């Protein structure tokens, strides 16, 4: 009679060697998915803030800044976004005649935001060359309504 050799330990050792690589791959894909989602959500929130800026009229520049920042935060679903991460820049065209010549947002408004995302594996950002975090920046520029008043 022949003895049958049992090799039950071999599959456990192979599984133990392959499992960390499989988990690392899954976590890297989850991190990449998070980064893509955060970039998309931040871009959409900034675009909605710029849209709000061109469609609304504000009494002062402080009210404009605050209103746009609140709108961006409202649309930035599940993002770690603060008021200090959002900036609003206005450009005035001197050829336009507007009701309030002191209004700096007579031509274009640019809304931008920047957030830092920590990956689930800290070494992942260092491997790619991003330090310990990923910086995600989004910017949207839209033209203000000129009210049809141009100098001739």
C-alpha cells in the first residue's frame, strides 16, 4: 500500500504570502477612487459657487465672499472643506459701465478651493511623490453678466 502525502499546509502558506499583496492592491484602488471622487466633488462645488456668484447680486464684497463660500461648502458633499480653503477672486473690466464702479466683480469671478486628503496607506502618497497627503485643487472662472452697458 502506498502512503498518501498530505500537503495541506502548502495552500495556507501560499495564501499567507499572497494575501498582503491582494489587500495592498485593493486598498490602493480604494484610495484612488477616493481621490477621484474628492476631485470630482470639489470641481462641482467650485463650479456651483461660481455659478451662484454670477447669478446673484450682493450688497457688499464681504457678503459676496461669505455667500459664495457657503454655497461651495453646501455642494461639497463629504469633503473636509473649511471657509479658509475657498478663495474668490474678482476681475473688473474698465470698459464696462456698471452701476457701482467700486464693484470689483464686474467682469470675471474665479472661485477656487484646495483640500488635502490623507491616504489610507501613508506610504502610498510618498511613493507617488506627493508627500504625506494629496493636494486636490479645483478652480472655476465665469463671466459676470455685463447688464448690457458698454462704453462706446
